[in-house]
């Protein structure tokens, strides 16, 4: 009985180590933020643009450049485990290609594996990429000012786009379009498609800068 139990524990240990050693076998380790294959992003090239950094600080500086270039982080893997010495750049590249990322940034030192994956949004009518990841306290604030909690948050503003010239910034809330509430990012995309080429009135709230403002934007 004891021998059987020991053998079972040994098998579990090997399985656990194998799962940690290969990120392709540890889907739970990957944290998706956006779907690069949703149609909202430019298709990735056949070869992943992979960049490796010696330190976390180097990676962070590269991420700032990515945001300035109009890229969106679509997901990441952030783990701390001695087993990850077996992962290396091969695992980071393979995972990035499997999820449709255009670029991968990777640092690996002292057992700390961190890889971030990026894609570039298409030139959408607004020229900004947005999501439903509005913090709960922001929704509460919206409800206090408006008669609803609906809003989407701006993630990235492309250079030389309608959103850029209208002064939209990452972190801004889009609360209404033409006095119509915006229940979700999907609803906003539908509104923008219908209004393509036309002027629309956006109710935008930069919560750290004061009250909501009305902005006229001519959509692409």
C-alpha cells in the first residue's frame, strides 16, 4: 500500500513539473486580455517579432514603446517557478504564435518567467481600441452623473486618427454617443460602423481631469 501511494505521488509530481515546464501544456498560466483573432486586429506576420530582455525594467521600457506605437497587450504569462528554467525563448515564441500575437516581449531571470504578447488594432472608425474593462468604482461614478452605468474604456489611441485629434487618451471613458448609452464595446463598434464618415457627438469622461465633456468626432 505504501509503495503504491509513493508511486502515485511520484507520478503526480512528474506531471506537475512537466506541466509547469511547458507553457503549451499549462493553459491556465496564460492570462488573455483580448482575442487577436477576433478581426479587430491586424493579422500577424508569419514570423513572430520576438524580443528578449535581461531585466524587468528593460521589458517595462519596451512595453511603453509598444503602447506609443499603437499596439495592444492581448495577454501575458507571469510565473515564478524553478521548473520554468526549461521554458526559455522557445516556449515564449511558440505560445505567441499560437495566439496570433504580432510581437512578444520576454524576460527570464532567476526563475521568473514573464512574457507579454501584443497585436495592433485595425484602423477602426474611431481610431481607438476600447474594451469593457471599466473599473467598478468608475461605473458607480457614471451612474451618479447619468441614469445608467454603461461605458467603455479607451485602451489605445492610434496616431493621426479621429480619436487622436479629438484629444481622447487611454483611460478615458466613452459614456454616450449622440446621447445614446454605450452598453458594451460590441455595441459601440456597431454604432461606429453605422456612423462611418459622419460626425458624432461623444460624451467622454477623463475622470482624473474633471467633469464629462462633449466632443464632436468625424469618424473614418
